[in-house]
């Protein structure tokens, strides 16, 4: 599950709590037999189908469903859940978030490997100790992953948002999940 950039793309969109991570969402029914279209936040997107037990959060309520079948369909995914046997039942689940208990995530191979959701919310400071803000989210580009850092309101450099390449050893000098901070080699003026 870990990639070459030392992060794993899991819930780039959002982190729901320390107990769960959002893997994706159900978007709309597919056909009349209870299938649903799935938007996956995992990379590769079909990795979401490796998890058989889904917790769905919809309209403030959570319920458990077992994935019976899932597959690639065109440029997306479709899935069938146990107990969802018709279009009306599938329609009722459209918009639900697909959650996974963080305890069920696979162990990452190295101590310098992270899931994206673990980096979101970390305080970011330069090697000189200048506060840059917090990691809001990450996104993927062709060359490398990018951290979006939201400045705090009292930011003295006048920069509201920074885009930093997630380049371990070059830009990212230290990640301390326990302390909730990341140290970077970055000019605060950028």
C-alpha cells in the first residue's frame, strides 16, 4: 500500500475521526439490481474493493454493510452490498460515505511511511522554527504529491495558502505524528 513518495493515498478528501478514515462515497445507483457507483479516495482506486466490511455514514447515521461484489466499470467502480437488492434501496444509500476503522488499515512497511489522513492537520514549521500553518489536504500530481498548507490567521508573511512538494529528505525534514508537527526546508515567503 505504500508508494515511492513515502505516503499512501487513503482519504485524501477527508479524515472523519481518529477511529475511522473515509475511503470513498457511494454516488448513485447503477442499474436495477441494487448496484451502486463508487467514488474511491484510495490509490489505486480499486483498492477500496479489498475491504469486505464497509461502514456507511449517511444522513447522520452509520450502518455496516458487507461488500458482495465490486468491479471496475468504465473509468469508475461499481459495487453490490449485502441486503441492497433493488434500485430503491441503492438510491437510499446514494451520497453515503464509506468508512473504515483505522485499526483495520494495513500496517505500512516503514517508519517513514504515512497515510495521507495522518498528515492532515499537522502543524508545519520551517527548520528555522517559522510557523507556516497546518496541512489542510494533499493531492497527487504527475511528478510528486503536494501538501496544501493553510496559514493561521496571524500569519505575518501574508500568505494564506502554500503548496509544498511532498519530497522526503529534500523538503520534508521531519514528521512527528505524536507531536502533531512537520518540519520542512521551505522559504516562508513562498
